[in-house]
C-alpha cells in the first residue's frame, strides 16, 4: 500500500498495543491446521524446535520467526490466506486491547492515516488491517512458489525491533514522512521505531521502554 | 477479411430473430434465456418448447418458472409489472415432448412454426450418470433426433445442440473440438441405429427375464447392461454414452447446420443471474456433501483436472455461438471448459472445499462434537480409487456388523431380572433407537461409496484437457460493451474467490438442502397478469393458418427417422 497524500501518519506496533498474542502463535496455529495430519505433526515439531529461540539465553526472534513459519512449507496459498482470515476473526479482531482501540480512533478522528507495523505475516496482517480500517501495513510476507508456500519469509525479514535504515527504506517505499509521523510502541524493542519519528508515544510500556521514555521525555499512555 | 477476424455483433445477429429453445425447465437453459432476454432484448421471438404434465399444462409450467424461479430475478427486477408486456412481445410457449417424433408437435403447427425459426437451441437432456438406459436413449438420443427433424423443416435448418465435453470417453490428455461420426472413443466403428437396436433388445431381454419391467431388479439389470455397452465403446457411463450417440447421430446428417456446445462441469453462477445460483444436484454438490464429515481421505487423484465452468460463463459462451450460427459462421464444436487455460485440479478443489467447511460457509448438519471433528479433519485426496479403497467399505462393514448386532440384542433378556421391567424396556428401546441411527449411517456410507464409484472415471481415472480454441477465437471477435458482457474471460477467474464466495455458498443454499431431503424456496410475490402466449394461438390467428390446415403435411421422407 502506498500513502500518497499529505495527511499525517500514525504508526502502531501491533504486538503489545493491538494484539497480546505473539507472532509465533499465528504460525503454530496455522501449522496445526494444515490440510494433512503429517504436516500438522511437522508444524508441532517446528514450534517445539523454535521455542528456545523465543525464550531464554538463545533468544533470536528473527531466527525463531523463520523456524516457526518454515512449518508452513507445502501449504497451499489458498489455505494460508483463508487461515489468516480465520485467525484474525477468531483470535485478534475481538481481542484488541481497549487502549489500542481508543488510540486508533483518536488518530483517525484527528485525520491521521493508520499504519500497522508487525513481524507477523501479510496473510494475517492484511485482514487484520482491513478489520481495523487501517490504511497500510508493514509486515513480513511468506514466499509462494506457484501456489505453494515455500516456508521462507521474503527479505527483508522484519523482527521485533524495527528501525534504522530498514525502517527508513520501508517508510519511503510507502510514502511515509517519518519527520511528521506519530508512532506507538509497547516494548523495549520498539524504541528504535519511536526514536525515528517526530511524535513517539509509549503505550503501557514494559520496563525497558518505560525507562527510555522517561529518559527521553516521551509521552506515556497507561490505559 | 476472413470469418475469424470479422467483428461479431451479438445484438445485430439476434435482432428480430426467432429461436426455438428446449430444456428451459432445466438449470442451464433458464440462465441462458434470462441472459438473452436481459442483455439482448433485440431478439425477435423465443418459442419455448415445454412438456406438459398430467396436472400442469406446458403454459402453466413455464408461467410458474417466470413467476417464481430465482433464475429469472433479473427480468422481474428490471421490468416489474411491465414484464407481461415485455414477454408478450418476445416469448411464447409450445407444448411438446422430445420423446415423440417431431417433438410431439402437430404437423400443421410444426410446419407453420418452423417457417420462421432462424435457430433451434436444444438444451434438453437427462444428466444422471447411471439412468435407466431406455429413458436416457429416449431423451438424449431420440430426443436430439426429433429436435433435428423439426429443425430440418426450417429454412436454414440451424441447430445448436448442447452436449457434454465428457463424450470424449475413457481417454487422457488433450481432447480436440471434433466429432468423427461412426468412430467411438476407443476407436471402434459403430452404427448409431444398430447400437440403439442392440440396447433396446438387451433391455427387453432383461425385462422378460425379470417378468416385471418396473421392478428394481429389472432396472438394475438394464443399467448394468447399458453401462457395459457404454464401456465397450469407450464411454464410462450411460450418460456420456447416450450424449455421444446423439452427437454421432446429429453429425452424420446433411440436412441441418449443426454446432455442438460441450460444457464440462456446470456449477454455480459467478454473477448472473446472481452470485451462487445453482439448481438441482450437479456434480459438485454430492462431492461437497461427501466431504463434509464422512471421511477425510476421499478416493480422488489430486492432479486430475476438476474442469468446472460457472453457468453464467457457459450462458455467455452459448450466446456467442448462437450469434455465430445466426450468421452462418459457427464452428462445428465448441468446448466450454476451463482446464486448458485456467486449470483447477481436485487437490485444490478439495482444499478449497475443506476451507469452505472451516469458514462455516458449508454447514455440517450433525451434533456439535461431530461438526467440530469434521472441521478439524480436512479432506484430502487419498490417491486410491473408490473400487480399491478400504476406508469406506471397512467403515460400512463395521457399522453393518454393529447394526446387525444391535438388532439381535435383546436388552430385556440380557439385563438382570432383578431390574424392574419398565427399566429393562427403556434400555431396550434406547438401544434399538441407537441401532436405527447406526442403520441410517450404514446406508449413508453405502450411498457415499456408490457415488464415489460412479464418479471414479472423472475423479481418478481420466485426466482430460478439453481444448477451447473455438470459443476463445469467437470471443476475440467481440468489441466494446459486448466484449465485456459476452466475452470469454474464464482465464481471469480466481478459483479461490469463486469457490469460497460463489460455489460454496451457492451449493449451501441451492443444492445441499436437496441432499438433506429439504426443499428449495422459490421466489414469491410476483404474478403475471395473464397466461403466456402460445404458439398454436399465434399460428391459428395468422393469415397462413388456413393454408397450413388444408392438408399441407411434412413429406414422408421428412417424417421417417433418418
């Protein structure tokens, strides 16, 4: 999606503000709903294997994401898209935290365009953005060969921390002027995103982001 | 400029023309006639041949269709109360019967009628895969012949005959748009007349042997013999055999200008008369039904082409072919199918069906636990044919064993005599009631197994690729608005969007209730102000009616079956 007008932009990090579910939950749920039992068992194995990469000392969110989504190799694109829609309906759409809904409504009322940022995949984020009435979404995408999911994420892979050159390139591609944008984040990893925009805001921040917000005088919304 | 590149104008081709149409009580013809009257109101006259029933005249049957069939909604919505006037100028009913010579039309009426007919469109046919061969021959072969005899009475003798692409028979690969009279799909030389005599003779023998032609055993015998004859010539079943014989019978005539339209699997409409419209039980409805909860491995080969064509795309194609015929530049055969340019296979079809069930678009009418289980176990091809599959037959045997055991079991004797009699009776009744449910499940499994075996040639054995050069070439000749309205755009069809938003909800609403023993609601609230015009009334009141009734009969040559 490209935002081709002069309205200000409000960027929302989905994880933490608009969804309390980790990205791996979507990957696992979809893998467990593959067409064949064999594929579902493989999916469960992939989730188990990726667990140390999400938690503990070996923590590597980008690699964990790649391993989790690899479980969808061999799934049809039809199934990926429909499962994405079902996942949003069942787990995301009606579970958006009130503070997130309120902030989106306020930004929309102020005439801002809503942009969602997530390390989840397009198959999930696109229907979620539609449900929320968002104008654009920046997220990962699964590679599809013919009509089969390869299990690989398209590069560049977005992790839990989005900022720097990657963020600037993505913003430019979508016509987003970071110098006039608002951004909302909840975790420490969102500090790069918040630091790159003109008007950052920490929303129910975790301890790490709370400390950064305090140091940099960023506004904080608790509830 | 040659015929292939000269622009084709649908409206010009149909303007003022008189068509005779059969099969309008069926799914395809209703959509086609509605499309024609909606988008080509320039057409001069449509004479609709309808068979009356014992308690319902042909006029009443057609009027009921006009007033209540959902297929005609676009006409009712567009014209409202003025539909009477619109139809009075363009539509008339002709009572007839395809099973009779000259479709049961009296000679003087036939003569007068056919003087002005520019094109006959024969859509009538029996579409059961394993019908009684006598009935199938009467409708599909002799019916086509009688329509052709009537056509031959008209000045230009143009006939558009709707067949099926599966007359290709038991073959694999590309199927060209040709018909070679007298050569069957497996290369056997045959004669249609001799074949018809042989089938009838074989069926008579069965009837004599059974002593009662109406008995189930006699019918089964006739179906078996019909199936064997079909397969001996290379057709998989009686339906394709009789449609094939009809094509051969028509193609060998030199007194008609014939074009054959061969649709593949006709399914729910994309958008006309409205998204999802379907009627009766076509091919996919039983497949959806069988996939919704009975087994998750179905005896299908995933890479076999699931050659579906939405009914409105077929109707548009038929309009183009009819226009070309009216201009005497139609091809002899047109496949109307998707496989050679927008291929859907059974792997994808089953995946999409499973997804439609997950979405809740197709509902499973059972208890919540079984419904949840059915939604978890998505159907997939088993890659084993129905005749070799162990799953359903094993389940069927197991339920049969359970059913028989429960029938024999007498709880009143098995339970201790210290238990009050009323309680033992109650237990016995509960167990017997459970046995009845098991019996229903067992019969259902037997039906499902039988259906898969019937479908086996098309879902497991033969991988067709029907060439569609004729219709695509014709479509390229359309320009402007007519290209948008009537052009062949099947290559743009997104199967996922179609399956989930048209096919699945369409079958759920219009077809699956029939399998579940429910009726389909019709539209109400509309009534024509009077009867539809009838052909015989028009002809009797025309200046030439006296000449026709003064003994002008079709010649004995014309009356004799060719």
